[in-house]
C-alpha cells in the first residue's frame, strides 16, 4: 500500500504520533545527515589535506553519482576558501545501479563519503587557523525527490610539520578510498565496437578470470547507452565481454565511450576502472539489418 | 570471437522481448490517442499542420515546481500565441507523485495559471513509453509534418527559479526549448541548432 502525504508537515505529524521514538532522520526532513570531516588534524604551508563530505542516508533514500542516469542530480559543492587555497574535484566512489520501473539511475543507497583534496598555499603562517567553508547541494530521492543544501565549515590549525591523521575518522576515509575507481591496469586492453543497436566492449586482461566474474559499465555521459537495458556480461579465460544497448539519443558519429568499468570477482570484491574506449563501427552479424 | 558472437546473440534476443523502440529525433513522432483533463480525445496524427510541444509534467517534482515559478507559464503563453500546440503530459501511475485525476489536473492548471492547449492524462504510461519520457520536465517538439525535431531538457539550469544569465557552472543560460522554437517557428529552420540534450528532473513514475 503506497501512501502519498499531502504535505511534509502532515506526514511528520502523523509519523511522530504513530512512532514517537523514531531516529533523528524523521525529524530531519532532508532524510540524511551530512558532515564535513578532515582526514588530518592540521594543514601545512604548501601541503594538501583530504576532506570528506560524509553522508548518512535514511534507509530507502539515495544520492546520485556524477552521471545520475535517467533522472536525478549529482551533488555539487561551492567552496569559500581563504586566499591561495584551491579545492580539487569531487572524487566519486563507485556507484550502484538503481533500477526503477522502465528507468535506471546511478547513485548511492548506503552511507557515502565524497572526498575532495584541498591544496594550501606556501605563504601560510604556522600557529594560525584557517577556515574552509563549503555549500553542498544535493538531491535525495526515494520515490519522490527532495533537493537540499547545507553550509559546512572546517577549522584547521596551520602547522609547519606534516599532520598526523585524524584517528577518529580513519575508518571513514579508509572505506571511502577503497571504493574509489582506479586507472585501467596497463596490461589490460579494451576495445569497443559500435553496432546498429549495441556497443560491444571486449576487455583482454591477460590473466585468468573466474567464470563468475561480472562486469558492469557506468557511462560518464547521458544519451549514450540505454541505462535501463540489461548489460550482458560474459567471461572467457582472460577476457571480459560486455554488451550494452545504445541510447536512442546517441550521436550517430560517436567516437568514444567514457565511463567506469566495474569488475566484480569472487574473493576480490568490486573494482572500478576509468575507461575511454575508442569505438569502431562494425556491423554485427547478430543485429537485425536496418 | 566466439564469445563476442554469443554476447551479441544474447543481446539481440533480449531486445526482441524488450519494448518497441521509442522514436528518435528525425523520425516520425509516435502516434497516440490521448484523453485530456476535460475528457476530450486528441490523436497526434490529426494535429499535423502545427508545431506541437509535449511537456512531461509532475506537479510535486521540485524541478517542475521551479519551472512553474513563472518561467514555464511565460513560455507556454508566448508560443501558444504563435500557434504552437502545447500539451502537458502526466504519466505518473496511480498512487505515485504527480498522479492526478481530471479534476485535480484542472485544479493544478488553474492554480499555476498554466497556458497549455491541453493536459493529457497518461497514468498507464503508454504515451510516456512511446516517447521514452524519462524525467519531469522532459520536452519534445514535433514539427507540422509530424517529425520529432527536439528531445531533451528544457534548459541548462535545473532548479533555477528565476531567470539567470549564467547557470551554476558558469555557462551562458540556454532555454533549449525556447531556442529551438525560435529557430523552427520564427526563423523557419528545418532543424534546431540543438536537437537532443540529456533531460533532467525527477524520474517519471511509471506503472511497474
């Protein structure tokens, strides 16, 4: 039975009457908690520190990857940094496929940390404090979507020496790093062929793969692959094959397919690799003639 | 190459059982018969001779609400005055966000002062699937010959309530729909300079 509240306030009132001891989330209409954490306890002149936007999501709600897929919107950050500081791009963890009726999105259903590297200028005075401020915007969805934002700050002392890591958040940062994509191993060779209806990727790893190995592709750009279509993954000795249905809106002269190739092997877990695959046109014998 | 053929065959088999291909820009727009919120039937093939805009709609979606702070209504007024047929389409299944019965749809139109030609009720998702409408808003333009000439986002600035000169990425603001209609209707071009973009918004709440 689905229930559609007519207003968030009514929904909240009903929730609080029926379930007076609900956790903090239900009283927080944004359905999540977000904190800005620093990996290190201080920053040095010309040094860099990694910060993390750590999201704790209410069960059933999700956030989006940099390509959200068929719908949704990726989180974005606007920084307000002291003179000379620069912030890098969001380091996106490997996403999950989120299937909806007829559609598919890419995002995160569990707690997720978005890492950003902050670079400090040379002319920092040890003994002083710096304040790093950010405004993070997100879209959190369940069946419905709610945009949200929060202003977050971090104050760090400037020290001459390399700072020790913040043991309090060590496991959060470790977990976040483990889930980051890697560059494709040098020995791996990836080729893509563009047929009338599909894109076929073939990856030669040069090492024996377990028969149960599966591959999934997350495109970086929209309108290239059909997000909701099943991806056909096959393994053969040292190679992986992936069949992807083309999007109806794909540019007819598309030359490259860019995105994340996620390979899941028993005992080795999930690994994600950034790939830029040149596509060669090839009529496939199995496709229906156009 | 044996394995590659195997993958190709499996994929071909899967496409045979999947739904019909939605139309692409440049192809004839899929025909449909729609019921509007006043109970009137509209058949797309009977609407040739004019430009047609299809606007996928969900009154609860924050992306739609943002457009309806004035921008969408202004665009609807501008182009319907120039002879464009503008149809809102609601493909939300019953009990999902955006679903409206005829009375609720008319209430929504009145409240927002929408200036559409009609609002189509599509709770079964038939029209949505025919166009592969993914989000609300998702915009389509069909030319007087019945050819699909635009498919994609309304603009490049999601959740921007008021008109802006630049979007949050610092790019010049573009309303793709307005730009395309300007080129097609006023400048009498055959195709708009931008005919396909990635649509953004809440997902269309299709029936499972």
